[in-house]
């Protein structure tokens, strides 16, 4: 049996897969609130206790954080993970830790076109690809073409310096710098980033917050509330925040495409993108993606797709776990 996991700052998805020939068949699956557990070992123990006892031959976990020499301190969780410790605790024959976007990239490589929404058709050709995914944080990964296949390379590019593209974003940068010191792309292009954008624009406009909106922001996930109010046209400040968010996401996706020379395509993943698909398709994202001066024609030729499959990271982790099993065999 194979164990796969997608470990995020908000939730941890776990699943058991059985290898049947060339196919990986899901046997059981659960989604747990990450902060209810002191570590991944406890979350895995809870998951496995919910079913019959099984022998785990190999396991792979995508984790939101940098993985160095088989160890990872999660970026948005107080968890420290290492492969030998997990292998002993589960127990499992072999364990691999990956950056969560690297796991998603492995999953993307196996997705059918039916779970992709095209934002820009571009030119179909072989070449390196890139993945960007806003969620609790901002993840990025490269899929480097070596002439025969794509090699997945993890990245922490979401923590690179944020670059404003106009006077409004320059004001935003100054406000965020006063609060955080260093301001990364993740401070803007993520769920908490969207909330920060809304707060900044509300203060800048000097407009009172509607009571119904204030009540929802206290009770519910603020980023989800801002998104829903923006898409429904219920509040102009929420709508403006989502506009700025989408343009910033497009700009950083274009930056990533240039750095990776992602002629094979750019994928937009994560939990937020499918929920704002209509907004991503209205042209603002693509305009910001292409707005690279002399390289605008090159950016216009790169295919861009939204990943609609919510389990891409989990499926990618299962693929890697299956590879571990094959290697040990």
C-alpha cells in the first residue's frame, strides 16, 4: 500500500493508494485540520486508525516549505519533519518529503486536459514548464525539460521580493513593509495577501465597512469572504482587492515564466485559482502576464492553464511514492 499526503498550513490531505499495474487506485482518503495536530506523525496516526491495519510500503508527502536533505520546517505550521523519523513512526518502508508545489507538479504531469482551464492558448511545443499556486502561501515550481522528460524542481520563489507595478502597489508595498519588514510576493498573492489587500484598500478609501461584511469577516475565512463579495458585486472595495490580486498573480506568473523560460506552458494551481476562475478569464491576468516590455510577444506565445483538479498534489505524491516502490524493487 502507498501513503500520499499534501501538507498545508490550513489542511492536510492524506490518502492510501494501491498500485494495480500502471494505475494508482485510491483506497481511502481524508482531510484533516493541520493545526489540530502537533506534527505530521500524529495526523497520519489518526488517519490510519480510521481503517483496517495496512502495511505501508512507501510514502510521500508534499509539504509547504523547503525540503533540504530529507528535512523540512513547514513554513506556515510549527512542524518539523524528517524522512527517517516519519519512516519509523508510520512505519513505512521508504519515505520521501517534497515541497508541496513539487508534489503538485508531479501531479500536473499526469492530469488529463479535461481538468485544465485555458487562459491563453499560446503555441504548443516541447519545453520547460512552470507552476504557480496561491493558497495559504504562494508556491512555485519548475518542470525542466531535459530533452526527453520533465524533471520537477522545487522552489521558494514565492518568498522573493515583491515588486510593485504602479503608484497604488507602491503604496501597498510601503504599508506592508511597515508591518512585516521584508515583503515577498506571498504577502500579496495568497489568501492572507488578499485579506491584507482588502484592509489596505479599505483604509486608503476611508470608506466605512458595511456591518454585514464586518460580521462575516469575523466569523469566516476573511479571504473567502472578500472573494465571494467581490465576485457577487456586493462591495466595491472587495472587488478592487480581487482586481489587484489577480493582476499581481498574473505579473508574478509572467516573472516565473521568464525565469524558467517556460515555453511548454504555465499552470496556475492552488486552492484559490479554481474559485476565481471567472475573474482569471476576464483578461486582467493575461494582460499582466504579458506585460514584460520587449518580451511581451514571447509571453503571449506561452500556454497558460488553470488546474481544476483539487487533488493534484496528492496524486503527485502518490506517483512519487510509487516510484520509490519501483526503485526499491
